[in-house]
C-alpha cells in the first residue's frame, strides 16, 4: 500500500491544483522517475545508497554520481525553466565536512557559495 501511495504522489506532482512540494528519499526513489515539473531540488542527505552506513563509506565518485543522478531527474527535457539546487546540512556535521573539505574542490557538483 505504501508503494502505491508513493507512486500516486509522483503522478500528481506538477499537475494543476496538486501539491507543490514533493519529499522523496533518494535511497528509495533514485532511479526511474522524472521530475521535470520541479524547479528546486533540496538535498538533505548527501549519500544516496541504501548500502552505506555513513558518508565516509561511499566513494567520492559514487557520491558525485548519485547526486548528479538526482539533479538529472529535474534538469532534463522537457524542463525549460532554471533549476536551483540547494544542499542543507547542520553546522559542525559530517555533511558539512564532506562539502567543505573532502569534496569542495569539485565545483561541477559540490559548489561552495
């Protein structure tokens, strides 16, 4: 039943009069969906694989690939509007360390602002 509710929410997203916010777990919705109706992507969970127990357990290449896949769900044809991507993390968290240290040099995905 949970899967059918989730799939119905995905179908309704972006339709006139439907909810304007869709919250998805990248661990459960990482592939097979198109979200061109979205204009904003907010990443709150930096490692997007169900087998990882912590961010350090994921290689840089895998982390980058998962985030690019998530961004690609929104930035794809027929999307014609600018898409804004945000990453949220708490001060002093492991996630902050990921983005400000280990991955900060890759501006293609992990751009510091």
